[in-house]
C-alpha cells in the first residue's frame, strides 16, 4: 500500500497534484474539503455546522474529522493500492489518530509537503475565487485560513519530519514541475518497498 499525505497551504496545489498521483499510481483520493462540501450541500444539521466553520476559514473539530476518516478507511475496496490524503491531517491530534488507524490496518503513510510562497498562494486563491463559487475563496477568509495553516497545520509537517516520513516539494512553479518531483519520490519509495 502506498499512502500519501499531501500537506500544504490553501492554494498550494494539493487537489491538482492529488489527481495526477491518482491517475499515475491508481490510488484512491480522499479530499476532506470535498467530503465536507458534500455534507454542506446535503443540507444536514451537521452540514450547517460545518458551513459556519468553513466559510470563516476555521477548522472542523478533530473528533468529527477523525470519525469521517475512520469511516472512509473501513469502506475502502479490498484491492485498494493506497490512498492520497488531501487535506488531512490538519492538526497533530488528527495525525496521531491517523497513525493509529493505519497501524491497526498494517499500513503507514508518507508526507509530501508542498511549499509555496505566501504571495503566490494568495494570488492563486483570489484568482480561483472568481470562478470556484467557494465561500472561503475571498481575501478575509483566505487570510484566516493561512493563519490557521501556520499555527495549527505546520506542526503536523514537523511531526512527520521527526518520524522520517517526510519529503519537501517546491510547489512554486508549474504543475508539471511539481508533479515531476512527486513522481520521482513515489517511484523511489515503490522501488524500495519491492
Ligand atoms: P484548502 O486546502 O484550499 O483550504 P480544502 O478543500 O482542503 O481547501 O479545505 C477547505 C476547508 O475545509 C478548510 O479550510 C477547513 O475549514 C475544512 N477542512 C478540510 N479538511 C479538514 C481537516 N482535516 N480538519 C478540519 N477541517 C478541515
């Protein structure tokens, strides 16, 4: 199993790179942002609570996210080759829960950290906001998302760095260049595990 955690600031290209990884390596894609937006669309009570948090740029509480991930892992097909985790874990508590959930299933995960300069992500998100229809792609909310990223999610990268399951990716340039770095790392990991 090749489980990949894509970490990076909002607008760093996690979604785009996830799709490229999924296509080449045949993995499943879990975008927690997409799962949460689906819940909002369903109009459920939970969706309404989530909507308030997301549209202000804040995180959904850990226990809710951990529940979603546990359910997702239980529903993976038997022939699953691995998962790209896009947007999870975003807190150290979520990382610890994921580690336990994966270990229980005899798996582990590697983190790829997409590093993109702050003015570049701001530019990308404001541009995306013109067409995405996402309530959180506006200047004030992006500022808050970046603040949360630095304060709460960055420590997750250090968590994986300490466990030697960490690779840094330069995501400032075009998507092909970014993917070429990711591809080399994943190919190397696959070869080493044969
Ligand atoms: P981005 O990375 O551009 O912020 P996402 O689609 O990954 O976009 O996430 C959108 C929002 O969904 C986040 O700002 C947060 O409010 C919520 N969210 C997504 N994943 C998580 C998570 N693992 N824990 C808590 N909240 C999350």
